[in-house]
C-alpha cells in the first residue's frame, strides 16, 4: 500500500434539495450533469453528529458530466422536510457559499442560460482576477458561478462541465489557507485582493468589503479518476466590515444547500493520520465497507476551520455499463494510476437523454 494518501480531485459536491428527481432533471438540462453513477434510497445512519443524533431516510443520485469536473451528489431527506436557511445568505457567510461550474465559453453559456430563462443574478462581469464570469441561482436558491476552464475530459451535451471548486466563507484567511494547502494541496495563490468587487455587487452582501484568495493545487492530481475530475480551485472569502453567519447554523447536514465537498482519495488510513496530525481529526468514518447501492467505498468527514464539511471517499466499486453488468473493482489496481480514458468514457452509455446535441 502507498505510504501517503493521494487525491484524484473533487469527486462531487453535495447539494441538499427538496425533490431529488426534479433537481437531477434541472441539473442535466442546464449544466449537462446527465450521467447517473448511482441512485439509492436508504438510511443515513453514519452522519449522526450532523443529523441531530438520529438516522434519517434519504434518496441520493450521484450525477457527472462526461466533459469532466466533479459530480453532483443530489441529496433529499425523505423522513423529514429539508430545511432552507432561516436567513438570506450573504457573501462571506461561513461555509460553501457558491459552487464554481466550469465552461469552455463563458459568454456562450450566459446566452444559453439566458435563453432558458434561468435566474441570472449578474450579467457578464469580471472576477477579481479579471476573468469573464457570471452568477446564477437554481430553482432552490443555490448560487453558482460560471468560470472558464482549460481542464477537460470527454464529450458532454452542453458547454459546461462539472464543478471545479467552491467559494467558501471563512473567518481567518491565513488559517484556512494553511488548512486547504496542508491537507488538500491547494498551495498556490492565484490572487489575493481586498476591495468591494464588481462581480459581487449584485449578490447579497456584495457591497461589503471583502478579502478574496483564489487557490489551486500545484501538483497534478493522482488516482483512478484524476483525468476525469480534472483541476480544481478554492476561493476563500472573508468579509471585513460585518460579522458573518454560519450557513448551516441550526440546520442538519442534508438540509437545503451545499452540504459538503467530496474528494476522491486513496489510502484512508494515511489520510486519517494526516488529518489528525494537522489538527483536523475525522468526525465520521464509515469503515472499510460501505455500499451505495450500485457503488461501494469507504468515506470519512473532517471539518474545515469554520466547520464546513469535507468528505473523503476511497472508491472500491463503480458501475461502468449497468445494462451489461460491468462493474469496476478498484481494489485490484495501482491506486495512483489513472484509469484508461476509454473505460471512463464508457460511462456515457448510462446517460439520461433530454434530446440535447453532444458538444
């Protein structure tokens, strides 16, 4: 076994929604997240520290985009009503505020979503690094930023790929920079600026002064899914002239909103040791065997310095072509070596089609 853990990339972002199937349809039609890796209704009985100490029933779908990037774990409570935030989330509030969705063409994506009558929060604007961008909300009030990327894998149905990261509200930039560098490898600063930013102005709290730090990883990601998941970035935001609130204050993990960011890793024991050494011990550990219906793996959670939940999944089994019963057992291969492109591209045969052309 490798002595050190490896990270293949952002495997998925968790999104708590009130209707999992309606959300899956919206995400595939607007973002091209049209390939379900698994779908399962079951009891979430291992997240008790974050679900009021009680297990709850849930229905989840993990959907990916063949163009690359992370997936969406679309997650719905079925034993309780998922709760939205009790207050209007503002820039700098603590936790996952906005998901970064990558595209090949920002302007063309803007025109496409505008024609689809999506809730566009801004027009075309520039981010703190001078790059074209814009923001939108899905029907459940989740905020997404569209960003240009040069990290791609296969062919999808739309211009967009999957998520390439998050904007995260923090209380202490330097402390959070160290956390995201030491454990997750985001060790390179692309920009570090203080201002009232143009692209934030139409967002709640966007006229407050903030410090923004965009981070990327200097080392290429390694592992079975590294080519599919691609490069990723994390933006840290600290609001400088108001006191931020915790996004999931007085709510459960799984309630409405961005519930976690998940990294695909190898060597859970080594990752557990690293996190403990860095002062971020595991708060949840599923153990060696955990089935998600059609997929299986070993998952764990830690908290970032402000309590945002980071998940690690060591994938053991995934379905490649469900109709033919082809399931890939990842325990029988070199954990650091990427899977052949042709093998992952076979996932396209599981695509849920909505009569969209392939691009």
